[in-house]
C-alpha cells in the first residue's frame, strides 16, 4: 500500500513537472509576442511623443512671439495714450483758460471768444464764448452742462423773450434753453433820425452729452429766433475740448 502511494505520488509529480514545463513554454511564447507588441507600441509612442515635443516647441515659439507682440502693442498703446494726453492738454491750453478761486473752492474754465458765422436773419456782429465751472481744482465728477454766451452787437432787440435755441447737429435737431438775457441800449443814426439798436447778451445752457455730440459733429447749425448761424470747425473743436474737460479727462 505504501509502495503504491509512493508510486502514485511520483507519477503525479512527474505529470506536474511536465505540465509546468509546457506552461513555461507557452508563457515564453506569449511573452515574446507581448514584448514585440510592447516594443512596437513603445516605438509608436516615442514617435508620437517626438511629434508632440515638436508641436510644443512650435507653440512655445508662437507664445514667445505673441508675448513679444503684446509687449510691443503695450508700448505703442502707452505712446498713443501719452500723445493723446499731450494733444488734449494742447487743445485745452489753446482754447481754454482755467482759474481756481480758493475762497469759493471752485475752478472756472473759460474759452476764447470767437466770431459767429451768421448765415441768415441778421447783420449784427455775433460773438460766442464757452465756459463751465466745477468744485475743487480738479473735477471729482463729470460736469453736467456748460454755458454758451452769445453777444450780439446792434442786434436791435431781436432776441427779447427768446426761451430756447435750436441746434441742428449733423441733421438731428436738439433744443437748449436760454438761461440768461440782458441788453445794453444803443442808438444809431443822425441827430434827427436816431434808431435804437441795442446790444443783446444771452446764455445758452448746453448739457455735457450734447456738447460731446457737437464736438464730434461735421456740421452744426443754430437757429436763434429768425437768425441762423453755423459753427466753424474751430468752434466745434472747442466744444470737443470742453466735453473732454467736463468729463474729467
């Protein structure tokens, strides 16, 4: 019995060894195939990796180029901003004077007086002047409106009881109110034939938004009762300068 058991165990051990040898042989073949596939896959991944590295290098070069362009554009923008500020300062100095009153803590900006181009309704000499004021030496908030003072010499009373003035800005009509009126008596003619031709003075209130529109317009006409006038290019530029100053720039 014992001998039989020993023989069976020996037989089983022999079979196990043979089976193990066959299994080892099969695993090696499979491993060789897997290794070949892995090597092929590694080669493919290395190729893809090389392509990705090349793309990354190109992208890094593009990024550096773009960053350089951004830097150049920033420099150009700063230069343009400085030129803009210098131009605005030049225009302000050309058209406006500023005076600060420490007693009232207010700054008065007064434009230069210019002749108006009257196209219909009067032979009187008309002049205009823009002005506005704000608290402090620098405006802490946008100024709501400016004053346009008109002086009409030898007008003869044509502007009495005028409440509004019509502005035509590039074909679009806006209405501004007359906030002040006064006159100065003046007599003309000989001793036996005198005619009263009063000088008249009135102020038109122009909101800041409307001043901006006037400053950006190609053509601006004013209707003051029966009298019509057209702003010159210089006067339009004065409105543009005033609008910039009123906005705090």
